[in-house]
C-alpha cells in the first residue's frame, strides 16, 4: 500500500462544467492517502470544445445493516435509512491503531484490528444522561496523518490526529484547532475533562496457570466433588468418585470442558434439565474415571502460594459460577466463608476494594454477597483482568455516562511524525476509545468511504443497497427492536433517477407498510408519485408524512445549481398529488443561499402553499469540509461578481467561519442576516397559514411483526 505519496500529473486548463453536472471538478476524497500535484509540462493545449458528458455507473452494495441512528438535538428524527450512497456532510476522526475499543462482551480490541460488523459499545442520550448501548462497526479504513498524544490525569494516553473529536465536559471538541481568531474550531486544551471511565487494561491471554485457577474457581463455586462409599455384595466397601459441573450458560461450561480436556481429564457432556416455560435448559459435564477425579481434586486444592495468573483465573471462574452484574453492581455470592475470604484476598491483591452486603430480612442468611466497589471503571478493569466466560454477566448496557475518573487533559503533545490512523463508522455515531467517548460523525461524505471524490464522483459513481428490504425485515423482526419513525432522505435523495429502475426505496416502503411502521420522507424527486398507493394507505393510519424540497423557482438558477433534479413545476405537482392522496405534506426551502436564492423565500412559500403544503421549514447553506471548496468553485464559475459577497454573508451567519457544526445553530445560522431570514420566513408562514397547526406525531403503537405461517407438517407419506 502506498501511503502519503504525491503523484505528479500534467496541468490541465481551468475546469469547465460538464453538461448536466453540478460540481466543476473532482477533488480527492479527504481519506485518500495519495495527493496529486499538477505541473505544466508544456504539452497542454487549451480548447474551447464542449466538455464531453460523463457516464454514470451504478454499483450494488451488500450492506450489513440498514437503519442509521442519531441523537442530534437539532435533527427531528432518531432513525433513518439511506437506500443510496450520497452527499457530503463532513467531519473526520481518526486514532492510532493500538487504541483499545470497548467491545459488547466487555473485552477490548485494538482499533486497527476491528472488522466491519463487530459489535462494540457506543452511547445514546436517554432522558437526562448519555447511556452505554450496543452498536456495530459499519465502516473501517486507514489513513496517514500527523500524530498527537493526549495525556490524561489518570495516566491514560491517547494518540490521535488533529481532526479527531472527543466528548468533553464542554461538548465535542477537536484535538487541535485549524485556524486563528474567529475562524478557529472548538478544540481541546489542558484542563478540559473528557467523558468516560478512563483507560482500563486490555484483554489478557490465558496461560496454563490461569486455566488451572479458573477451574478451581468454577468447580468450587458450582461443581460438587466427592467420593460416595457403598457396600459391596461380596462384602467390603466400594467407592464412587463423583464430579458434576452444571450451568445454564454454555460459554462457561464449554471453557471448563476444554480446559479439563487439555489436562487429560476425560469428561462426558449431557443434558441435565429440559427447558421449561420458566427456566432454560441446563447442560452438565461429569468425570467418573478415578484418574480424572484425582486430577480434579488437585485442581480444587488451595495452593500454598497462589501465582498472579492462578489468582486471575480463580476470580474469573468464581465469578462465572456465582457472580452477577446487574443495575451497575458486581457481586460474588457463596455460602462458604472460606471461599469468600479467598475471593476477598484475591481482589485485594489486584487493588480492588470490596465489601460484604448484609442479607435482607427474610433472605437466606447462609448465603453471603461480596460486592466490588469503585463504579464502572473498576468493574471494567475487573472484567478485562479476570476475563469471565459468560458474556451476559459483563455487559454495561443502559448505564449512565458518568464517572469520578480523573480524565482532565494535562498535556497535548505533537509527536512530529505521521502515523497510520484508523477510522470507523458506527451505528450510534461514537465509540469508546481508551475509555473515553470518541466521535463518529452522523453524516460523513459517504464517497470518501470508498476513496472517491465528493465532486464529480459523487454525481457519477452511485451505490445502492441491493439487500435493503431483507435487512430491514430482519432488523424490524428482532424482539428488542423499539419502534420509532424512520426517515428516508436524510443523507441522499431516496427518489433519485436510478430509483425508477432499481425500486430500492419502494421495497423499503413495502416492508414498512407490512410492519405498520411510521416513516417520514424528504425528497426533491417527483418519482414519489409512483408510490402514492403505499403512502396514501399508510397515511390513513397516521404512518406517513412527506416533505418536498424546493430550492428555487428560477429555471436558470436551477439549471446550474441542481442540473439533474426535477424542475420546480414537477415538485409542486408532486405536492398537489400528495395532498389529493391525503398524505401529510410539507415543504423544505433548502438550502437558503445568501444573495443567491434568499430573495425567493416568500415566493417559494406562496407556491408550495397554493400547491397544498400545510407546513414549511428551511435550512441555511452548510459548507462542511470538502463542500466548501466545491461551492467556492461553483460560485467563481457561475457568479464571479457575487462570489466574495456571498462568502462574506456565509461567514456572517456562521460566526466568522465557512461552517458551523454546533447543534441548534448549524441548520439556521446565527447573526443579523440569519435573524432577518428567520423573521421573513415566520411572517410569510403566518400570512399563508403554513405551520398553523402542529402536525400530530406519527403513530408507533400500530407497529407489529407480521406472523410467519408455519410450514406444513411432513407426515412422512
């Protein structure tokens, strides 16, 4: 793989627009490791000939998940589906490959070793707190970037790029600023406190001593070992060596069986208890051979001196046998005071604090509970250190993101070298890296995932989710799925031209209708009229609403701003059709571009109101990352005399910057010009009776998983 190289190519004349395309050029994606430098080799000849049209390629993409989730406070939906890979809404993050990522099973895995589909821990806001939840890795790639080291007060060290963002006590912040003065972005400084639990230890490998300690713990905790004596018919006395380990969790039983077999102990596995309506099936292993029994007796004997690895394994085994983790409390339960004393001593040897819980009145006072102190940070350190086998006992789902760990930044040090950095995309938009919450943006430039440009590549190289309907059925059928309205059109238009042939969006709507699942749609495509049969039926049950985006009523502006999008007349016709079908319909004036189309706001609102829209909203122009350079290029090509004035107004509504990523201001802007636009919009809406009545929330109570018919019994004839 070539990293960080500069390739030389012949200089070409200034870009000329391609017929039917919006972008002028095709800049490198932000995640490409190579950069192209143009030089004049004397062979280039300028020409006035028309630039030939670009062909569009369409590629099937076999996705592993379909629903994206979002908890941004200024976006009116929490779930969305993007049938097509689409537009740029950029932010970037990356970290060193040796960063530990918290996995769903409580273990950690190096960022560089993650794979698409891995289940990891993210966070979501629920009520007053962010809470830890399960998510998946949706994308994973490598870049080469200058490295910075963050040192935290608790000793945690994190290596990341300048563009990585972390959650601090004052919100999301980049590692380093990029500009001076008013244009600089929010960045970390010494004294900022990061959110999370802080660095624990990475998952450790098992050793022979660890495995022996684990067997001692799990057998003493849950496996009776004994010798039964009985009288022989011919006289005398016989003995029967008895050992049986029974557990409802296969993970611990399989680990114990494999460890015993490694030591040469012959075992037999069998079903001890059938599953009932109130209990799970229980399997067991036993060893009745005398030689194997003698080996087990040696394993459960207390060692005169317990090596560190043996102690680590013992704690893992005793936790699998008699431990629990619920409501944020780690407990180890046993009726044997000797065993609990040994557990307490073992915990103390590793620096853990613990205490005994007094049994409640009426409870079994013969059973005692040893509780681990120190909160989530110590709980995770315990799980990483002792590595219990039972996954369900080490999950942290639902716990609030709060900690007493000393995560104040004490130093941010540039390392002076470029290092391979790894980026991931997750379903929740973040992940836990070295014990702190790291950002994964909701709407990155999707084409940069596959090393394509956000310019012409974005318009000509299209991807679609071929298995979208099947994936959606699978996700909606999960027992723990919680119904919330799904938005179509968050990142890319679900009714772009290729939908006419591919029918991906329609297949998604068919699944949502089958499951009676609410859906909202944002589109500028009049192709939505094709699906009126589905949308009208869903709207009758308050399961669907639509917003049609109208950017301009000027055909000349539309030709250069949205050359391949439907005309404003086609969009207004779609609004009329949706109204006649009694589908709740609104309009979206987006984007509002200062000195380009802001003078049309009142005219657009009048047109959509006459067409039948009952509500309206607007979004100010946003210029994240790659988009800002493409927009400047577009301005210089089509409005050269206005370009400087437009960018001056853009910076005015974005606090002196090209873009404002802050929640609650990024959509509508701030400052005098933004306030003037807001007032004009509100006055026009009141005059036209738009937004006069608050639209009722879509109905989630009707959601149900369709019953799958039972297959006909085969009678064997």
